[in-house]
């Protein structure tokens, strides 16, 4: 059995469960590599994956003997098979945050376990700590992202639309080995950059505009996430002060991130420094990243939790001046025993593209 | 109170419920026009919408006095407010297919209703029948889609990539008054068209390629959905026969769609004719469409249900020859007492773009 399934089996045994139903496809991918629609059943002695005809071939080619997963076409699984999966099981775990109430009732009726037990995100919590192979894939996703950014610095010109830049980013990722985008690219220029979650619109870039680009790709399922705020033609003076404040805090956070550091304190430090300067941190300072773009841990002033080695998180302070402009600078970083390593490595000093010739 | 909320109040009264918790944002939009994150509570005498600071302003500007919805910022709603919403209610409805088991438990604990009762998609079922205003918006979404297709016929050339065409479609919708895309555009060319759910890739269009385009936009929240299969340079002979078989069945279905017609029989007719010709209908013949791209009813051989006036559904037979090519032709149609009206009206005879000069 592969290491991740072995880990899960030990974990649920410790929780006095004799099996678990895994319905969240990202958790299934984490445990088995499978990318499909279906359900993974960890029974007393076996692992079963139930899917439909569309996915059978691909699922079989993904699995190795080491995974020890028996694959079923759902049309071949009858009432008695379902009842047998968890026969004589007292407690069977399920994902209470993922499945609907109606699915819960369906599982209760179908699998005949004595008790379906909530598992409180055990797999999501384990996914916080990345193994060597996962770190390699995350590094690769970040490397493509850095290269894409270098390309953008040459590509972006005054007069282009936000959408045009977003399309170019997607094109670049697909052309350079990524699976695709990790999320809808944000290209927010001028006033649009003052809204933290603006998407890309048909607005054209004007001289003096802020260009906030928040983007990332997926490589073999693993995500990258980076934001850089750059300027079209020239950098207005009033913006420079805010830029420097955000950058100072991003670099300070970088110094503080390491195993054992407390998330709440690190985020508070940024919020405090922003407030001393008449601003505040209006969104989280960061988030875990892996197979999902947003994973545990949440890095915010509300989370009293210590960082651990091999967590991969984002470091993304931002300041937004309503109706004027915003600045956000974000890296994806790997937590180590002694500090953190930026997996995205693009220059963070302010950059002016399509510079005005003087 | 607006008509849709009035309808819901009568409906739940008939089901012996004294209130309902609506969590699905599309159902909230249907009932109130609100597009935000939050929960709508239909209590004995009042309607409450609980959201957060990000959405307050927009929610307030969407609602009219006629809606009679009281809006709350979630941070101002305390434990006692929650307990009061459904005090003395025996049965309160909830959306068992939408909320997670964990949310269900949270609602049970928070709202203190005696019993949370499953509502079996009552709102989704009502959404099947469109009112006059909804039909106007659907017509407009379809009109932009037709215009976009006319534009594409001039735009598409041999050598372009699938992605390039998909981007052009998105650009066209945004530029011509749509909210955006209704779903990820499918542009499947050559062999890619043999997979019904292919997306757009970096593949370049070659001479003689099939170009299957499945696309739609949203207009004020309402979706359109249309597929046309066209050809680059010329139409290969072997493809023409399949094209004509799909078109014949699409037109035949068009004749059969009307109030009272049975979904299963209509879908069976297509499947039978395909089988007589050595093919089969491997996906549904269509689906309801409205605020969601896929709504009730499902139009397939498994659904024994009669159509009703003012349903809006798609009519989309397709044939796929593995590793070779696919043909799908799809319209969005309005069901009437005596027949159906195509809301998408683009030409369905085969069209050759970037024609080879002879």
C-alpha cells in the first residue's frame, strides 16, 4: 500500500474507525493520484475506488500495484457489494465538510455502517505538510510562474486590455508545460487595483496606471500563486510610499516565517505596521497552497497556530486605497526549520513597464 | 412581498413548514435578485438576508421595497437573533442537496428549529418554468450568442488555435453587453471534437478540420447555450453523412418539443435513429437552462417527465467517432403550448469557414 494510504489507515485506526469514505476529489488525488469523479472506500482490509465508464481507463493507468486500490465501474456495484464494504464496522469516517446532507443520508442507507463518524478534515490537515515529491512539483509550478512574469515584463504595453494580459498568461502556462491556470488570473489596473478581488476586464492600460497581476499555474496538479504590482510608463509619487510600505512588510514577514513561528503574531505585526501608517490589512496575509489553490493553514490574525516544517504557504500583504489604487506583493514560500525559502523568486522592487522615453 | 417570495411562502405553507433557510446563491438570486454570499431566511412573518460587509452596499441597492427583505451584516447577528428567527417553528425547510452535513449541524445548533425538513429542490423545480421577464433575458443572451457566431464565421482561419477562438468568444461577449461566459467555451477541432467534453487547447486548426464550438454567455444572470459544428477549408465526405444524421435528428426533435411531450420518448427517438445508423446518443439530449447553465429538467432517455409551457431547454444531439471527429448541433429553445421556439437562431446547415479557393 502506498505511504499516504498507510498513513490514513493508521490515523483512522487511532480514531477508532474501521474505515473511511473519501468523496473530496482532491483528497482522492492526494491519496492515490487519481483525477476523476468517484468515491474512495478505505475498508478493513482493502481500498476500493468506484467510478464510472468515462474514467475507468485513465484511473487504471494512474494507479500502480503499490497503491493496492481495487477499481469498480459503478454499474457493476450492487446493493450487496455496498453493504459488504463496511460490514461489521462500528465507526466509518466520512467528510462532513464536503458531502451534502442528502449524500450523507444516501451513504447511511447504502453502506450500512453502524455509525458514520465526522473526520474533521484529517486529510486536509495532513496535506499541509508537503513531502519531497510534492515540493518538487510546487517548485516547478513556481518556476514556470517566474518565467511567465519575465515574459510579461517585455509583453505588457500601454493600451493593452487587462483581459489581453490574462489570456497571454494562460497561453504562456499552457505552452510551457503547466496543466493550466491554478485560478482565474487577476489583472487589475488603475482604479481596479483598489479592489482586492477584481478580475480581468476590457479596461485598457493607461500611462501611470498601477498593474496588479495575481496569477499562478498548476504543474501535475500542484499550484503556484504570485502577485506583483508593476507600473505603466512611470510610477506616480503617491504610489511609491504605499509600495514601499507593502514591500517592507512582505520582506519582514519573509524573515519571520519558519517552523514554530505563530501565524497570528506574524499577521498582527503586518496589520500593526499598516495601522501605524494609516492603513490596515483587510484580507488574510496568506494561505496554504498545494493541490488546491487555497488550503490549510489560513495565515491571518485570527489563527493561533504555529508553522511547521514543509508547509507551503503564500506571503501576500496588500494595501488598497478605495477608488485610487492597490498594492499587493505575494510569494509562494516553503517553511523550513530555520526560515523560509521563496519558491517564487521574481524581483519585488517596483518595476516600470513600457517606460516613457525621456 | 415580491411574487417569487410569495410563491415560496405559499408552497412551504402547503408543506406544513413555518420557514425555510435558502443557502444556494442561485436560488437566492432567483427569489430576490441578490448576487452575494449569504443566507436567506424565510421566517413566519419576515424575510431576512444575512451577508457580510463586502456585499452590504450592493445587496441594499439590488433590493426594492417590494422585496421586503431585511438585510443584516453577519457580525451584528448574535446568538439570540439566530434563535429568534425560527422560534415556535415546528418545521423549517432547508436545501439538503446544497448544504454540507457540517452546515446542516451548524444550522441545527444555531437556529433552534424543532425540525429541519428536506425540501426536495422545490425552488429548482419552480425555476424550470420561466416568467416573461426571465424569457426576455434568455432571449437577449441568445441573441448576443447568435451575433457572436456570425462574427466567428468571419474571424476563424486555418492556423488559429482553439484557445484563440475561445478567447475571441469571451472578448465578444464582454464587449457586447453580456456579463461574461455562461461556461468554459468548448472549441474542439479535428480529432479533439470526438470527445464530447473537450475544452479549448493550443491545437492549431488544420485544413479539413471539424471545428465544434459549444458556447454561451450570461445576460443579467441568464445563460445561453449553443453548439455549431463547422469546417475549415472544406467538408470531408465521410463527415457529411454524420452531419446530416445529427441535423435530421435535431430538426426532428425541434418538431416534437412542446407542452405535454414526454422527455423520455423524444430522447429515445433520437437514440433509436442513431442506432439504426450504427451510432448512439452517448449523452443527454438536453437540459434546462436559466440562471444556471444546467438546470432541471434533464432531457434524457432516463427521464419520464412531460414538458411544460415556458420551460427553456437545450436541444443538442451529437455523434462522436472515437479518434476521428464529432458532430453536435445545439439550440436553446422555449417550450410553448403548440411547439417550441428556437431562441438561438444561427444557421444549422453545414458551414465552411476560410474556404479553400478553387
